[in-house]
C-alpha cells in the first residue's frame, strides 16, 4: 500500500517537472538554449526548482556597439535555483553562469524573476526578467567585466508551447580597446518548449 502511494506521488510530481528548450531569432542573430530540470533526475530535489542550462548565441556585429570587430559565437553553461514566493504567480531565482567567446570568459552571478499574469479566461501569459553581473574578479583572459540583462513576454498558445518576444543586452567588456563593448543588444522573438 505504501509503495503504491509513493509511486502515485512520484508520478504526480513528475507531471509538474519540466525541461525547457528555446530558440530565439531576429534578422541577424540566432540563440539556442536548453534547461534541464534536475528534479526529473534526482528524487531528492523538488521538481521545477533547480536547472542546468546550455546556451549558444551566434550574433552578428550588426547589433553590437562596434562593427569593427567580428563577433565570435557566445557559449554559456548555467545553474539556476528558482522558487515560487507566493501563490500569486511570482517566482525568483538565483544563478551562476560560465560564459565564453574566443577571447572572453567570465562567471557572472544573477537574479531572475517570472510573473504569471493573472488573466483568467485567456491564454496563459508570463513576464520574465534576468540580470547577471560578473566583475573583474569573476572575469578571465582579456575580460574586464560582464553584464547582461533581458526581459521577455511569453504567451502559451498551446500546452507547454510558448511564443516569446524579448529584448537582451549582453555586454562583454575587455581590458583592451573594447572597454565598453556590447556584444549584442537587440529585440528577438522565438519559441519555448517545455517537456
């Protein structure tokens, strides 16, 4: 009997756990990302609270602060812990990233927030905001500091499928002539898939 109850609880909890995949584009930039929910692999971790992620941003220098430099692809690995703070649809997260381009590397710390808009009777909608900062002590190679922020608005048109519209600013500041170099600053749209 106890085994059956434990199995039912495990299945119920697994329904709410979600991995995430996303693709974001604009006229010149492509961003691909995946976030794995650790709670689906480890029963000691509450589902939908801890994520490992990988992201690649292939950004043209059209949306950077200087067309004199060629942007190399930007790679990122991340760890995020996120929790709902109340029953009103608001959740906050704390995370760390390890990012890399050909001559830049840093490990910024950051905060993330998600708010589910309370609009009953229409499709679910979400507002998201992220801020990450890596000072000189967390920057390596020719990196001086890193700063990133993004905001986006998601509409869940189908179950576990969202359309997103957002804005990102990724600043990779160097200790050479690119002191205040903006790697990418642009609007984008894309899809998010939860599975």
